[in-house]
C-alpha cells in the first residue's frame, strides 16, 4: 500500500470515528479498542491508531496508562475554557484576516462560505447549518494566513463542533448569520479593529446560550 493510500485509509477512519463521537454513538468515556474498531472499519490497527492520535490532538479523545484511549468526558468547565480560548485566538484571526484583506488578499472563499450558509438558513437541517457556519470561521482562519495560529485552533475547532453536535438547538441561526455578515464585511473592508470587536462580541454572545443548552447534559 502506498503512502497516499495509507493516508486515505487513516482519513476515512478518522472521519468515521469523529462522526460517531459527535453524534453520541460513541458516548463520553467510551473506550476505543483498536482491534474492535479495525474489525468494524475493515482496516488494520495501524491507521486506527493514527486516527486516534489525531482525534486526541483535536480534543475528542484522551489516553491513560493501562486504560488506553477513550472518548473525552466533557464538562461545563471545559466549555467555559473553550470560549476563553476562542476569544483569544479567533479575535486575533479576524484582525489578521482583515489586515491581509487590506493588503489585497482575495476574500472570495470567505464570501462564498458565507453565501453557502445563507442558502441553508431557511431550509437546511440544524447539523448542516452548523457545519456551514463553522466553514465561515474556517475561511476566516485560512485568510488570516498564520500557520501557527491554525495549528493552535485545530483542537479548538474540533471541540467546538463536538459541542454543537451535542445540543439539538443552537443560538438563533438568523442572528448568527447577521453577525457573520457583519464580521465578514469588516474583514473584507480591511478594518482590523472593527473585525476584532465584532468577533469578540460574536463569540462572547454565544457563551451563555450554549452553557444553558448544555446544563442538562454536562456536569459542572
């Protein structure tokens, strides 16, 4: 098997395990046994192990001596920490994206992601809307053009999507859409300070409703 094929198998297994965690099919604390997963997913244990390592880096999985890998047990405190980190990193990403836009970097991919989210708003299922909104944030991060920031955001993005997979309802989708338009407009105009301020308000505004939605699901 070539290296490219190996990577493809690992990606397939990673995506499947991740989807099972987000959907709750693999619940909090569930042990991830390499042999069982390899049999279920028709693969060897090597790509399963590589997928688990990636999932651990993204905050879905934890490993412990003599116990092996298991699905992380989230708490409300974890969600609070997530929002604190998002404020630090995503606000800076918005500022950097605006500065690059001001320097002539194309914003087409960002505006296309925003338009895709708009199209889903009226008729799309919650999960599809959540993914489309997350794609807007992904494009802002890409536009920021900072590889270290992107690597720091990887586990944050993973955990954020997991949280919105746990709760069945989100913040008002139309409000989120309006805020995304305001944020992307500020970035496209190259206004770094305004973009940072809007990003801060957007993230902080989601903290309380998210915590309230999770209060009956997660421990303190």
